[in-house]
């Protein structure tokens, strides 16, 4: 698993991106499935790295910062849409 972490993470991000494009611009409901699978793949990598904190300490801190920024961005967008 350890040697495939980067490939799993990249494929998850690509699937999320493709899913968002498919759903937003092509109005395809399969885009939601592609995005969901991408999120699950990315979450799998995050959970694996969290259980091996000492080895992936720098990556874990970066993941926490990215998640906090995304939560703040989503919160800002939701409030602005009201």
C-alpha cells in the first residue's frame, strides 16, 4: 500500500475534478459518482497517513491546512449564496 499512496491520491484528485466537470458543465449525474469515488480514494490515503503519523507528519499537517481552507471556502460560499 505504501508505494501506491501517491498514485491513489492523484487518481482520487483527478476523479474529483472529472466528476465536478461532468456534473457542473455536462449536467450528468454520473459526475456525482465519479466525484464520490475520488473523495473516497483521497480519504483512504488521508486515513492511512493519519495512522502512520510519524512517517507522514508533514503531509498530515498539509492535509489539515487544506481541509481547513476548504471548509472556510465552502462556509463563505454558502453564506454568500443566501
